[in-house]
């Protein structure tokens, strides 16, 4: 079965950087897109960034600070996070999506990795 394994989270000072990785295994197909959600304490889950073959999107709050990238050969997605702020503190979940025959998207999820930004 498809499994997404995340790594790279941790505790950093404000202004610091982290690089999250998410490696997908067990896929018998190509993913139409991959990306990252996050859920902070007392907050709703939000889409942080996504990447497809021809497009990248970011939530406004991370523009200019976060960069999403993808290594198709290794079926891995990355999130480079710079200039981190306390409000970036959250559990970050990667996903990979597959376009189904009925034209809907199905998401596979990583286990989540904690990012804490605090002085």
C-alpha cells in the first residue's frame, strides 16, 4: 500500500529554517500532485503549499518564506521553510493525490511532523 513518511520537523528559533521531507513508497501509479497541510494549536487545518507538474501554490502567510519542491525520481516532496515565525508552529502533514477514474482526487497522508518555532 501507499505510505508517506515525513521527516525534518523540530524546534527552532524565530527566524530559523527547517527542511521537511516526505517520501512516498508503494505507489503503483504517478501522483497528480503533492503538498503540505498544517494544523496549529486551536486552529483549523490549512493547505500550506502544493505542487503539480506545472504549478505551485502557497498560502499567503508563507509567501516568500517557504518553497515547495519535488523529486519525481525519488517520489519525494520537500518544504523548505525559512524565516520561521511562532505562528508557523503546527503539525505539518504531507499528502500525495491521485486522480481517480471518476475525476475526483484521492489524498494519501503522511503521519505528520511537529514544527515548533519558539524562543
